[in-house]
């Protein structure tokens, strides 16, 4: 049984890790664009993003389910009930969170670093690059928060993954299953494992981030 | 430049992970059987046991269960996201049979729903028939002496509960003593226990939880109206393209075979001292089918 | 030489600077005025960091904001603005001082020598390998000045440059300033320090009531 638990833990890390990287991959450039210039339009977009942070996971799950369902527009991909669909779902889910938090990090850096870079002769591009490299440690924490939300969410994993044993069962869906089976003690133990693993990842990333 | 390296590293990481994940989903489509199933059935562990035995005979086949309420299980099948459905909601099944989503199925198991309630039984339902019991709960509820907790989630159990009320010719909807949860069986039982309320449960979930349900006991356990019929359906490939009909037929034959039926009727003895299900064994008298028909009509 | 022609600048729909005509340079220009009067805004406009709402900013004769970005960057590379609160990058003091040279693609060996020169000029060579962000405010100010010197700008805009310097720091700074004047660098600085303003006896700009006026004769300021 503990072998199965280890497998579920590894799957959770892999799925949520990939989802987080994917989300960071497009969210941070979006945040850069949103903070590059002050304008009413961008402010509205940022407000919208901040609102979407509160989106219920089940809703994201449902919308993506209808898209990925065999009868949906993306059904031909055949990725419903696979780890890939959870990766996509979690990436979509945490995108507003990462955009919103990165935007506030970048806006703060912009006031200082960007101005300094420009004032010493950087091109727009160089200033932007400096701004991002200088923000990296804080962007790293933002990405970690995204990861923690991804690994801790249930709605998307359940709706898109289907909690299939040995394929799409991740820690949260396993916990939900154990609860509905009445195995409260085991569910609690799994919850402990989830928190411990998340803590471990946070600590490791911080350590690595410091030495880099 | 530093940022470009970060960017490249990210890209590589994403590509590698996706490749790695895609290993999970190898195996041809023909060898994957997707079954949406009612939660109460899956949570007993019976299905994993059946799949395990099935795998001994068909090692290259992967049977994947998606455990959700009967309503959602049927709906997802209609969306094209399952090859097979295991359900216990005759009225809902009838609807999907009529519109051609499902091919005519087989009854493979049955047991009884139970009406559970507080041990002091304020509505005095002990010994009554299921329908009399529901009427008694309604009366007691109206007098402020009983509470009923409903799952209210369009599951098979919920549909049966609604049927029982209508058979008793009462309608509790909107009453203050009638709590509509929108929750699974487990949570519903926990709430009933906290509130010392009556509720309708499947027997498997109740037995699994009985050690946590100190305030409750089963009060009505028999009666035709409580028969809980589990049917297996193959999704109709004519109506829903892409269904793995062949594999579904094979698995259905296994479930209804002598071997499958033996597993079903012995399941739960180790844990609870008595079986959780009765095997239908092809329903030789046609009695189960009759009950199913009458329930499908009532829905 | 930096020229501002009919420049107005607004933040959040409110003018902070209105219709200003000014010339910075040659030599030293001191910018004084009450807190929040817009001294910093004026310098940032002159450094082409802020874009004016209306008006023109001419750096060495080039109209900065109507020029294409490549031209703007190359003129702007003759101007350095140093923040009042020094902004340090991650990494060492030497990295910080070298930053302006690196973005100009100066060859590595020249970066090294010019960085060292700049550190030496401010007397902070011993800090070269310290993490810049952990230094005291005074030390950071010196790093920021060294970073500015390293790129050898023709125009240097300083915002309260001596606010957090101690006595010896101020002496070093005054020495540097004389050096700048000798090299015909155009220097403008905003300061609260009346003593410094008098010491320099340069051209003085008073910023007040959203406008800025050049006073040729600083003794008349009361």
C-alpha cells in the first residue's frame, strides 16, 4: 500500500510541477506585458486577472472537461482522463494567480530597477531583462505559491483526471476518495504526506534559489 | 544572457515532463476500457477487485474506473467519455436507453437500500414497509419530531429517495425539516449522525461507516421498494462515436460470468462478515427486471 | 547640455511640472526647492526617463522623444541619472559598477580597469566583492556614484547625492565634482543642502509651484 502512496506522491509532484512550469512559461511574459506601461486597458486586464484568482477549481475543471470531452471541440486530442489533462487544467487554474502576483513583483521592480537601468543607458530590452533577472528570487516564490495551489487543488484533478487508480490518482483525489470510503485516519495520513512533500519542495527551492 | 538560459531551461523542463507524462498514457486506445461508475459501488473496493481478476486473463488491458454519481456517470457517457457505465438509477438509465446512448444492458448485482435513523426512532418506522416508513417520517417531520437528510445530488440513491416519497404520496421539498445536502453518501451519513436524522443509504457505505455513526441504526432494510439494482451498460457506438465496444462487451461478459458473479456475491465477507451484494445470476425469474421496469417508469 | 522646451509633465492627470523652459549646463547647475516640489521629476525629465506630456527634451541638441529608439538610447547613454535612494542590483559591488559598461558591450578587460578606477575614485575598492544590497546607505550611494562615473557620461544628473554621505564622503564628492568641471561634464544636482549650493556657486534652478526658474545670481536667494 505504501508503494502505491509513493507512486501517487511522485505523480502529484510530476503533474503539478509540469503544470506550474507551463503556467510560469506563459504567465510571466503576460505579467511583463501588463506592467510594461500604465494604461487603463492594462489596469482593467489586471483587475480581471485578480478576479480570476478566485475562480473555483471545479468550474475550471468543468469548462475544460466540456472542451476536452470526446464530444467537445478538443475531444480529438483524446487527453481526457490522462495526466496531461490535469497538467493543462492546473496550469490554467494557476495562471491568474501567477500573472497577478508576478505583475505586482514586476511593478515594484519596475519603479526602481527599470528606471536605474534606463538611466544608466540600457535599451528598453536590456532594462526589461535586468528587471526580470533582478526579480527572479521573488518570481521564484511566486512560482512556488502557484505550485502549492496546483498540488493542493482537487476540483480539476477530479473532473479532468477522473481519479483513475494507477493513472490519474493524485494526492488530493486519493484523500477525497479515502474520506468518502470512511478511511479518515488514512486520509489524514495522506494529508500529512501532502503537506510534508509541499514543505520539502518549498525548502529545496528556497535553498537552491539562494545559492544561485 | 542569464534570462535566455532560464527560458531555455524552462522550455526543456516542460518538454521533458510532457514526454515523461505521455509514457503514462501509452498503450493503444483499443486496450483501454473506461468505465464511469457510481461512487457507492467503487468505494466498496469491489470494482478494483473485479478489474484485478480480469487483468489476470487480459494482462494487456487497462480498465479505468471514474467514480462519480450515477447522474454524472450517465451524462459523461453520453458526452462520449466512457465506454461503459455502471449505474443504479433505473429512471435515469431509462432516459439514456430511450435516446439510444446506451445499448440494452444487464443487471449484474443487487442489494437493498436501507432507511437509517436515530436509535430512539422518533417516527416509529421500525418494522414498517419502506413506503409506510417514508410517510411516517413525513408526518413526524411536520410535527417537528424528525429530520430527514437528503443527498440531493441526482445520484442513484437520491433518485430512489425521491421515488419513495412519491410512492408515499408526500412531497417534502422545501420543508424546514428536510435538509438537501448536495453531498456524497459518506458526508450525508455523517450529517445525519450529527443531526440525529433519518436518511436513505446504500448498505455498503453504511457498513463502512457504521463505526462512526454511533447515533444511527438501520431501521428498515427490506421491501421491494428498497431493492438496489446495479446494471452494466455498454455505450452505443452508433450514437456516441469512438466507444471501445469490443472491450466493453468482453468486460461485461466477465462481470456477468459465473466467475465474476462469484466474486460479487462473496465480496465483503472478509471485512463485514456478510456479503455486500447479491449476484443477479442472469435474473432467472425475471423478477429483478420487473422491479427495474416499474422503477424506471416511476422516475 | 540638456535643454527643456515648454515641458509639462502630468502624473495621474495632474500636472506636476508645467511649461518649463530650462537649460542644464555648461558646468554645474544646482536644483533647489521645497520637498515634493518636483525636483526629482525635473531631473528624470532631463534624463529622458520620464516622457513629458507636452514639450521637448533636447540632449546634446537631439530631440529625445521624437527620435527613434536606437538614437534615443545612444543620446541617453551620454546622460546618467543617480537616484536619491541608490538602487542596487543583486550581486557584488563590482558587478553593480560594471553594469553600465556591460550593457554598452564594453570589452571585458576594459570593464575591469574602468570599474577599478571608479571604485578607487570613490574610495570603496575594498568593498568590490561585497554584496551591494547588504551595504549601508552611504556605501550604496558611493557605489551608485561609481557606477555613474564608470560610464564617463557627458551629463550627470544627481538627486541628493550627498544626503547619506559622511564628512570624508563629502570631501571625496567635492573633489570628484571639481574633476567633472575640469573635464567639462555638465552636472546638475538636486539638493536640500544650502551650504553645498552656496559652495558650488553654480547656476541655480528653483523649483516651486509646478514651475522651475533659473536664477543666474544665487546670492539673491533668501
